């Protein structure tokens, strides 16, 4: 899968890259959602600058919302219908 990866909390364009990552497997009680589109909000811009109130360990995948642009792909390790 492709993901946007944050490598530093400095707000510089070179600190953000699109990378290939393995598709995660959902654990018990989890659902894997294929995200088709995701908005960028002011909170996301603050996060990549390190100004949001918390920081994830780097490298991190920024973003807090998916909205209605996702399709269930797997539920608790089983393929979705």
C-alpha cells in the first residue's frame, strides 16, 4: 500500500514522502479499511510541524480523518464480503 510518511517534525517538504508499506492485518475486534481519499485539515498541518499537542514516534503516518471514502477490506483477519 502507499502511505504518506513523516520523517521529521520540521514542516519541510523533504520531510514528507509517499512510501510503499505492507498492508496491515487487522487484529481481534479491528477492521481494515481501504482509504480511497482523505482530507487535509489544519490539524494535519499543525501535526507535521510538531505543533499539534502530541507527536507520534517517527517515521509516522500523519492524518486524523478518512470521512466516507473508505471500503471495508477485512474484519478481524477475515476477507470482507
